[in-house]
C-alpha cells in the first residue's frame, strides 16, 4: 500500500525537493515561471476579472521577489493595471533568475523604493490598490524584519486591498511558525508545491491557503 503524502512540508524538505527537481532537469527559471503563472491565475480566479484592476506587487531581492516579478508579468498580460515596488536597488537582486524577470517587466510600471521614507512618499499607491501581492520574503527569513520591509509590511496590512502572499506571508517563519513584528496578514497565501509546517495555527496571517503546483514531483 503506497505511503500517504504529507499535507505539510518543512523548509528543509522543500529545498531538498527543489534540488531533486533540478537533477531531473527542472530549472530554477521554469519553477519561477510556473509559480508566477499559477499565482496570477489564482488571483484571477479569486479576485477577478482582472482587466483594469489596480494591483501592486511588493517585491524583495530573493527568489520570492522573482516569483513576484513573474506574477506581475502575467497579471499585466491578463489586463490588470500593475505596479511593481522593489524594496532595494536592482543591483541588489540576489539571483540571476530574479534579475532576468525584473528586466522582463517592460509592460509593467516599476518603482524602486529602497527606504522607508521613499515608501511613505508613495503610500497612496498601496492604499489605492484593489489587490496587493506580498513577495517580500520567502523561506529564508530569519530574525527581525528590517527597513524598508517593515514599513512595507505595515503599509500592506493597513491597506483595504485584498492581500495575497507569495508562498509565505512575509514575516512568518515557515519552519517554526514564529511571527515577526510586523508580519503580513494575508487574505490568501498562494503557497508553492505544498503547505509549510509554520502555517499551522497561523491562519490569522495566512488567510486561505491555496497550493500552487510548480512542477516538483511529490
């Protein structure tokens, strides 16, 4: 009798699953593309129709931000009015895959807001959005949330927009479930491949959890 697949996965198990998928020929680029396309599709299902909808995607410098860039591209292709906020200089983007997807955002408004002061000056952009996508931190978050991410998270939480977190609500440790101050309080978390163990008991922050298949085998 086959073993039943677990419902939740640890960050270490997720990293191992990703490495095994790379060995089978599934590239980081393709995983990121699948993630962004799936998240954009789920936003359309949950909060659509998308044409003309004002959406802001707030991105960090890791692959979670890269997933956000791809999500923004697909949302724009679906007719949404999309603005991407990068919380750093483009040179600080950590991976080549994320950098490539930043460059591909030719059909999307891009704002580089690398300080809390710059964020506050443009606060109306987040406040006026119908949907805000949180792509600030992924599984690599550790310790205290620093600026400008802390200000961005507070602005997201204060917004009346529907809030969608990419993989993990920024500020929530996906392994321990520890919550930083501040942490995004999402209406929906579009988590990749499987739910993360840190989600247990943290529905206040994850909201409804939707699993997005990205091409990793069970």
